[in-house]
């Protein structure tokens, strides 16, 4: 019960004009807009193409992609979270294999200021047969 009261108090403090505190945390002057709807629900089913456990407890995840999908890095990140949450692997190797006819244009990463997510992206046209 005490934790709930503390959480509510902290949410209240951060939702009210706490500009100075946020500026101290970020280390710079800011202008900000409070987002009112912070309830982040997700209901979707994801089925990976191939997920295997290697002998050293590393998980290998492979997705086959036939079109240039600009949202692919976000899909792979969803798989990253879901696989690591479910299996708690020592390591996770993710590979997206592109088999499309068009030139490969997808990105292999998501880049933000404080972090980068990256997976392996392989164009089958570059694989010697």
C-alpha cells in the first residue's frame, strides 16, 4: 500500500510543473508538453519465423522478409523484448534475411540519443549460392 502512495505522489510531482527538476535531470533548458494519455496497452500476437537455442544458451532468432518494411527495426525490437522476456537467454542473436527483388532499403537499427538497438540484416542477393 505504501508503494502505491509513493508512486502516486511521484507521478503527481512529475505531472505538475516540475520544469526545474526535469532540467536538472536532463542537464539543459527545456520546453515541454505533458502527454495526458500514458496508459500503454498492447494486445497483439507475434510469431517469430525461427527461434532456436544454441548449445551455449544463446538464442538465435531469424526473420525472413520479402519486402522493404520501414517498421522492421521496431518489429525486430518487439521480438527482442518478447524473446528475452520469455527465455532469459545468455545472449540473443537476431538476423533478418531479406529475400525481396527490390534493392534492400531497410535499416538495421533504431538510434536514439541514449541508446541504440541493432540487429543483423542480410540481403540474400549478397550470399554466394
